[in-house]
C-alpha cells in the first residue's frame, strides 16, 4: 500500500512538471525549441532573442528588429524540437533580488537582455531596461525524500546600469 501511495505521489509530481508552464496568450514562435540562437523571420519586424535555457525550459524575448523596443517575453518547455507547453511572462518585479543575477534557493537565474521600454509618464520616450529571467522551483517531499521541481517562471524589469 505504501508503495502505491509513493508511486501515485511521484506520478502526480511528474505530471505537474510536464503540465507547467501554463498556456501562453500569444503563441510562441514554432522555432522556439529548435533554434540554436536568436533569429528574425523575413517579412517580420520582430527579432526573437534566446535568453537562456534551464533544464529544458527556454526563455525568449521578442523585440522590434529596427529599434530594439521590447514587445514580449515567454518561456517554452521543449521535448526535442517540439513545444510541450508555453507561458507568457509578465513583469513581476522591478527591484530587489530579482534584479540581481545570483541564483539562490528556489530561484534559478536564466539570463538577461536589455531592450527599450516606454516611459509611461512621458509618451514617446523610452528607457534602457534589463529584463532578467528566472526559473522558480518548489521543494517537493515524498516520504523522507525531497527534490526541487519547476513551479513557474518570473521576469524582472530593472533599470540598466
């Protein structure tokens, strides 16, 4: 009976890893899992920047190819060249530890890219912003065993130095 309970707990934990991240609002580019690096598509004014990869999760920033204005960010979970799941990333922090680069505890640093962000108080003006990407894990215990498992991703928008 204990073996069945332990197996059920492991399967539930694995299912949550495979299901995360949640669905993205804007579809990720189909090349998100197969591209070796950053790229642009002909006929598009967008450049897709590969920020980093952490344990099969690939972090992307989309910026205007002409003036580097920030458009959006997303994360994809890959199985080879196939997108298993994806999620849009909204800014969750603008200061503090997420504006650093030190991985600690549940937070794994994935990378940074600078892009231009609009100044809401000054229409038409932009400011250099460092977008920092984070993979956030949670501690899961099964009996006496514990391990870190993917929970969600976060994005910080920090003033560029």
